[in-house]
C-alpha cells in the first residue's frame, strides 16, 4: 500500500473496530473468540486487534457466516477496521506508522488471506442451485457486492454463479 496520495483500499479491509477496541494493546488470555464452527473459542490476543490471533480458517468462517460481510457483528469486519486504523464510520483512528505496524501482524495477514478465500453464505452452490433459489441468490449477490465495495464481484465461485444466473449481473 502506498503511503502517499489517495489509494483505493477494498472496503472490506477498511477501518477500526466498533466499540471493541476498549482492550486493544493488552493481552486478554481469558477472552475467547465468538463461535463459528470448529474454529470457535480460540484465545484473543488484543495486541493484534479486537479478535487477534485467529487462523485464516476462522476469519474465512466469520466472513461466510454473515449475509453482509460489513455488518457490525462480523468479527472479521471489526478486525479489518482495526488493521486499517479506522472506526465504524471509516474515520482514521491510527497514524500511518501504526497502520503499517498493524498490517505486519500475523492477525492482519491471516485476516486478509481469510477474506480472500471467503465465498459468502452460500458458497459451493452452482448456477442451477441459485436459479432454483432466488432468495438465496439475492443474499449471496448482496454479500458479493458488499465484499467488493458495492460493485459486482469479479472472481469465481458462488459470486460468479450469482452474477451469471438468471437476469445476469446483479
């Protein structure tokens, strides 16, 4: 990421945690991550973000379990906000140097990898399934658009299937 001028940052990886930063900078070994499948209940290292210390699989599962990846209750979104030094309204809360340090943490690196692997709440379904399930197609399409910052997704999987099913790109 460039440190000067305006750079476009994917909306999913913008900004800081929503009220979850109260303990930032302090290890909290007794705190555990919220439940999602097999990767729930792991310890949180708040010096690496509000949900720091989680695996790539945990962040991916968080993304896939929310119909809107930018929802306030999505821990991956809260972590993305923290990594990018933003608050819930996308206002800067950290200096450029602090953001660079955050981006270098294992937590932020795992987050970005997990986000890039996430496919949404209806991952694994194809054109035929989405054609037979228009409500779910709409939810998946909304997820894909939110994950890409409001524009249709340009990558494969369930997002591609929703873009090319029925009436075309949503």
